[in-house]
């Protein structure tokens, strides 16, 4: 038990931590999910890519989803349900013909194909590679990045990015910002695939990388705050519901740092390499076998925690200044009293 003291008295509580008691390393209980032979599959935004890029260097088996980045709960849910032999709506979405050939609405638009048959053949190969990675995974790491999505109102499908400019005008795609409720529903369905179909452990995290752009009328800083706040609220409720889901605090490591500039590159968005290595080292410390930990991590670039200073005692109130003209009036009154005394 922990004692919380106040002027009113003391409380004995199970958990109490004051902001002034925070440490450089965020407190969390280690859970050994990843061993030397555990396959780890990552899906989502930038942290998923960074974690995957570090796996080979530390001996972790696994990779990132071969299809690239998935920023929202909706697109991650679609793809994981496809791996579980769901998402029949994808078959109703036509391919797009653009100047460079045919492109897949749910993959990188930079990959063009000479005809639709070649596109479908390439899609099948990519699906098979993703299936092989995820269906054999022991741990799946999901990273959420944003709430701003584009979807087809006719099919209900959500695209991974704004539709290709060639088809955008005729497609009449619907811009939509995911709500906390919608993301919670997506996360429940994501967990169902990971835990029930795949049989893996689930780790979830929120990307600290700000929006590149917003498609709203809001200032990008306001839009980014709303995006991250909704995501973090949904994740918090989701983790509270499920003891078998683990939250990794990459978002808090960056956003509650004494100086956020310690983490970011000059563009103010992307995380610099020493910071990426530090974040990955914390992930491995919490979830991996000690043999897989990073032991040579430089943290000299981090600004130490500045403890909150106690509120100074209030000073005595200074004496009130005399009103204007107070001095001369007092002299005149004194002279008048003396004159009256002399004259009787």
C-alpha cells in the first residue's frame, strides 16, 4: 500500500504516483512474450516499420507486413480479417486504371501493372506472403497512427490512403474521421483474429509521429491532437477490457519527454535514429527474453527529468502606498494645529 498525505489526513491506497515522482524510464511491468524463436509480425504505421527494421539486428524472428504501412484501425482490421479468410467486400472493389497502368486500391499506388490480370496475380502473391507471416506469428504488434480515412460509400471499404488523383474525382470517395466507438469495434475484431484465429499475443501502441497533413478545415496541430487523443482513448478503453492485450508506451515516451525536440528530427515529425533505438530497446526490455535486449543504447541525448519545484510560500503583503498628495496635506494639517494652539 502507498500513503497519500494531505492537510486533511492520509489515505492508504494501492496505487499513487505524483507527477513530481516521474522518472526518465516510464514504469511498466515486463511481460516475456518474445523468445529467441518467437516469430513477431508487425502491422500499422511508423513504429511497426522501425521495430521490424531492428529485428534482424537483435536476433528477433519476424517482419513487418509486406504490404507496407496501414495507418488506421479500419485498414488494419480489413487486412487481418482477410488473412482470417474474411473481408469479402474487397472483391467488390474494382481496380483502378491510371496513366502508369493498373493499380490496386488497397496497396501502394507506385506499383503499376500492365493489365488487371497481372495486378491480381501480384496481389495473390502479396497476400500469400502476408498470410505466411501472420498465421505463424507468436506475437502481433499493432501500431495506430491516425483517424483520417477515405472510404468508398458504395462498398464500405476503407482505403489505406487518399485515392489516386486519376480516379479521385469520379470515385466520389467519402472522407471520414474515425470515432472512438468505431475504433473500439475495429480493435475488438482485430483482437478476435490475432487471439482466436492466429493464436498470438497482441501488443498495441500509438505512433507519436504527427500528421503529415490534415484533410479537415482545422489547423494541422488541432487535427493532430484530436487524432492522437481519439486513438489513445480508444486504446486505453480496449486495453482495460482485455488483460491479454499489452500496451507499449512509445507515444508517452516522446510526448511526455522533458524536451520533445530530443526525439524529433529537424522536420519536427520523424523520430531521429538514436531515439528510435532507445524506444526499441524499451520495447525489448519489456517484452523480450533478456538475451534479445539491446545493451549498448546511448541515452546521453535525453534531457533529464526536472522535478516539479515546491510552490513558494506567499510573501507578506507590501504596505499600501499613500494616496497622491498625502504628504503635503499632512504637513498643512500639522501647521494649522500649531497656529490654533498659539492663538488659543
